[in-house]
């Protein structure tokens, strides 16, 4: 009965959390963003405290420095990105038509030993890819709009998030102690151990993934700009931004960059190959250097499950869901591993033969009596 009550209690708490997240998902974005920002910057505040500063001064210094860097980046990048985004959206229909003409012109020919395709097959396949891409992009944009529509404007996000981050960062340690005092005494050690595993997985992944995305975005943006690719800065930063979704950043960015390169440089295949090489090199650096060094196996989730969690939470809760997808999935993974370990150590799995070491007798077909453990 005690185990049953415990399970029902935690299931009820999880259900209430999901219900609140669903009901208030339209207004949670600045608060979730502020909490995420405070979580990311809490180790810096702890380091400044150990250096002798008060928590208040450390919090103010961190947020002021963070806001100054953000504003500086916005002043430098926003005008350039705005110009490139306007040009990209304006030229997109022309690029799509020229790319389709290129594909149709190469249909029926062998390129690098590839199989021949009829113009009808190529046109149908290209149309299907474009339609699916447009549908996917529309879904993502609708999710982003629904997640931020209740904020009325981007200004409220920029105002509310720093305020929430300030108070959360200022009182972070006190809040952790308060929540710790609510843990049932009989389960205190177990809950603390699980919380440490969740915190370690989430912190390593989030802080590492932010670093990976920033470095990849800078690499792609610089590489494509040096290649002379139109909209190279925009495409490179976009590819780095969405690289937190496994493989999606490099694939989507690579398709956009190679498509623009074909239209821009054709029939010179050299620069098209160089653009493709930028993404191939970026994928190699990400998989062999950045991911192992900065993230490692911190979450313990397969990339497929991580992608499923991001899209599922995004579809259910909008952009807020994408922000909480990794922490929630990491917590679920820790709980599942704990439950599996408990099951493997239980009599339900091990059976009576593993728990009772009582000698038994058997009679074989010859009628001989044998002793066995």
C-alpha cells in the first residue's frame, strides 16, 4: 500500500505539471526563458560568490555583462541579417524556379555516375520535397507564433526575461534548499541522487549544446561568407542555431547552401563542391571534436529519441515545449533507468530460484536420486 501510494503521488504530481504547462503554454515563454538563463548562469554566480562577492552584486554583474553582449551582437548582426533575410525571401521564388530548371535540364543524364531519371520523375520528386519542406516550415513557424503570440510583442520578451532571470538567479540557492525541504524524509536520499543525475545530464547537455551551436554557427557563417555564397551569413547562423536538433542543422543548412550555390555558381562545380565541403567539414568537427569534448554522453539519450522529444513537445506546447523538451526527457530517462534498476533487483525479475537457495531433489528416468543446488 505504501509503494502504491508513493507511485500514485508522483504520477499525480507529473500529471498536474503537464496540465499546467499545457494550459499556460501561451504565456510561459518569458518565464521559461528567464529560468533557463538563470540556470545557465548560476555556476558563474557561484564562482563569483566564492571569490568574495555578494550574491546580489554577482547577479547584477552577470546580467549586465550578458545584456551588453547581447545588445552588441544585435547591433552588429541584426542589420546585416535583416538585409540578407529580406533579399533571401524576395529572391526565393526565382531561386526555386532556377533550381527546378537546373534539375530538369540534368534529368536523363548521368552526373558523377548517378542513375538516370526522367524529367517527369525529377519534377514530381522536387515538387514533393518542396511541398513537404514548406509544410514542415509552416508548422514550425506556426508553433513559434503560437508560443509567442500571447506576449503581444518581442519587446515584452526582452523586458520580462531579464527581470525573471535576475530574481531567479538571485534566489536560486534558496529555492533549491526550499524544494529540498519538501522531499519526503523516507525518500530523501534517493530523490537527491536522482536530482543530481538529472541536473548533471541537463547542465552538461544544455551548456555544451549552446557552445556547440555557437561555434558551428560561426564556422558555417564564416566559411560560406568566404566562399562568396549569397546569404552565406544568414544560412550559416541558421544552420548553427538549429543544430541542437541532431543532424537537422547540417542537413537543412547544407541543402539550402548547396541549392543557392548551384543557382549562383553553375556551371562551375568547383565552388559548389567547396560549399558542400564546408558542411562536410563542419559535420566532422561536430561529431569528432565538439560533441565528445563539450557534451559527451551527458544525457544518455539516443539522437532519435531526442529528436522525437523536441518535435513532440514542440507540437504539444509550442516553442515553450521545445525549451523544456531536453530537461523533461532527461528527467524521464533518469526515472526510467532507476525503475529498470529496481525491477532487475526485484524478486519479480530474479524469481524464486535467485532469492531462495534451498536444495531440491530430482528423480531421473533411471530412478536414481540426485542432489542439486
